[in-house]
C-alpha cells in the first residue's frame, strides 16, 4: 500500500531578482549560474543556493525519498525574454511531471521574477505546479525577503515564507522550518492557515542595525506565540516595477485564521511605522571618504551599494574608484569591478607587468567615466571563487580575474559579474583587507556578515547607479500608488489574503 511507503519530497525552483531598470540582459545561458553541480565525490547535484541542501539532508534524516528537481538561477538583471522563461519553466515542470507522485513539494523562488509578457513568474509557476500535483499535496514556497507578494501565490501554495535576515544568513534555518510545515501538513498534524497584509512601502532595510533589528526581535517574539507556525516580513524589491511592488507581512498559523489576520495586521502596522522613521545612512562618495579619513584605525569598509550587481547594476561604475584616486589614501582596495576586457589584457600581459588599462565605465551612463590608468598586474587567477550568503562552501566562480594596482589603490577585476559576499574575493588574490585603511565593496548588505567582524566602521555610499536608493529618480510606470518613499503619505496597511476577511473576525 502507498501508505506504508516512504514519503517522497520534491525540491526545485528558479531564482531571478528582476530589475526592469537594469542595463544587463538576462539570457537562457545566464540561468546556468545557479544550476546544480555534482561534487567531485559523485554526490547528488547541489545548486549553490542556500537552503537547498539543508532541506534535502533534513528530509533524508526524516526518512523521506528526496527528488532533487530542476533548479536554475541567474544574476539579477533585466527581464528574460519570453522564450527563455518558457524554456526554463517547461524544464522545471517536465522534471516534476517525471517525479509524480510526490507527497510534498518545496519550490525555492525569489519572489520578484519578471519576464517578457509575465509580471509574476512565481505566481505563474505555482499555479502550474498546483495543477499538476492536485489540491491535496502540500506545496511550500520559500522566497528571498526582497519579494513582492501576489494573491495568486497565496491562493495556490499551502504556505508562503521568506528568509528573515538581511543579509540572508538564515536560509538554512528557513528551509528546515519549511520541511516541518510540509510534513506536518502531509501527516495531518498541522493545518497551515495564512493571512497577508500589504505594507505600502519598499526599500533596503538591514536587519543588523536599528531600527530593523528591534523590529525583527518583535517579529520573532510573535512567532513564538501559541498557534503561530511562521512569520515573514517581505521588504519588496524596487526593481520589479509592477502593481505588487510593496513590502508585506505573512503570518502562518495552525488552523487559526483570526489569529493570523490579527497578528499580520499588527506587525504590518509596526513594520510601516519602523520604515517611516528609518533614515538611510547612505552618503555620497565625497562624504564617504571624508568619514574614512576621520577614522583613527582601519579598515573602514565602504559599501558602493548603488552599483551592486546583486540588485541588477552593472558592477563597473568608477565613481568611487575615481574618488579614491583623487583622495590620496595610502592603503585602499576596491572589489570587484566587472571588466572582462581589462581582465583579459592583464592576463595577456602577465603578473608583474605594467600596462595602460581602460577600467570600468563601459556599460552605460550610470557606470561613470571609463578611466584610462597606468596599472601594475599584482595577481592573476583563473579559478578564484567566493561563497554566497555566508555559506562555508566557496562555489561562486569569478571567472578570469586579476588584482591590479592603479595609483595607490589595489583593484580586483572580475569577468563574471557578481557582488561582494565576503572577504574571499580579496583573499583569493592575496589581499588581506585588514592591512588597508579603506576597503570598498560593490554590495548593498550581503557583504556585512564577512566584513563586520573586522571593520572599524561601515559606511554606506549611494553614488549614481542602477541600484540607487534615490528611488524617485527611477521611471516607475506600473507600481500601485501611493507608495513610500515615492509618496510621502502611503496610506494604511491593507489585508490582501484572505481576500474576504469577514469570517476571520
């Protein structure tokens, strides 16, 4: 009988943080960046996405058979064309179709993916998955917290949850929590019942500092209340210009819709209040370097967050490099500038060579001027890697890369566009960040886990760039208004799920 067989879990997904303002196209091949890879020992294929392996290992310890399904993901960028999305979508669905029957499903998605002709890829995917597995198979969605929530996802999934922390160091914890909810639902021990409230705001809110660290403490305290299974605070993603652009709160209870609705509204109002009193610490390049000058000791870490490839920016802007060169700092380093052309020239010249390079400023006007500089090649790598979201596994290849010295600044150049997640992109090139007065990283917040332990000070800089926090400069067309910070008065937080809340009391 089927009831005596081991339960079967399916895990798969597709991840793309889509920025409609990005100058970087997203191709079919780009989705191979996060595709599963077999280890040298021949172990099962594992995509370099946090939480995937944790879910699989936890499920196997529970005695489940785990089908490691189709998974892919691309670096943040512009929407993929319709054909690319359709091919990737059909690969996932075909893989699930081959695995059926399954007892539980976990989909790892981003929550802000858009494609040509589809503004809600996650909603489209979960609807297709639900139609395949039927109404009784528990299906969970685990999202990045930079997600914009839609009713379609809430209607089709058994539950929707997201990581809680920014930087996203808690994906493993969330994957294990998702398994607990899926198994409890499948065994009839739990009945996940959700409410979601739209928070009419969006932004980048670090959970490592006030006031959002205190808000997260209150959220985690509420999550420990009797009957509460999970709470997520989605921050929204600025680059997904569609009617669902907004933060939100999702509360999952054990068959208690009134509690879910009441708690979601309370936390949503709290979240909006916290957002409205938040003052971004970002300063312009001149002020960032002035703060670094005042620091008695190093390293001062400056986040070049408006040119963060992890938000869809090119990663080749030169505003901070130019400011560093003009400032006269004796010991400064910057990582990483995406510049395959300069990397290739450095590799052709060889380590120790001196040559003239045209660095950065190649993608578009928000990349700043292309700087023609005399450079010395200090280190060349073909195999340098870094890890993602604080993972212990370094599996994010930088492609051909180089460390060059221009003036008094040591610059890491890469040929695979990505943000700085930690110190590895420097140390892989022989750079010890502790020995520098100033360390500039192209990242918004994910660098924090790796650099906070060594930084004498962290400075957030908002130079011109695609991932700017000056959101009013971006040409929004589809966003539902009013919406903070585009509008000073965003209005109230409103429940969006369940649609008819009359029965929740």
